[in-house]
């Protein structure tokens, strides 16, 4: 488990910002459950890990907010 500051990844950041709405709409058309709230409950171990990770680590960009 990571504690403290996370190392930023420019590649992942760029990918997240450029994934277009058309791609999301296509995924939603194929899978109606895509992007809906509460889907993390299907994987409780992962949901718990992500919740703890989000609370115990922070990004360098959070320091500038």
C-alpha cells in the first residue's frame, strides 16, 4: 500500500484527458452498466483497496490546489 505522495505519470494523465466522449458512448451502448455508480461493489476487495489508497496517498498536483 502506498503512503504519501504518488509519482505522476504523464502518459496515463494524457490518456485520461484525451479519451473521448465517443469512446465512452460506444462502451455504454455495448455494456449498459459501464460508468454507473456502485459498480465497485462487484469487486469488494478492489473497492476497499482503492478507498484506502485514495485516503493515504496524494498527488503532487494536490499540493497546488
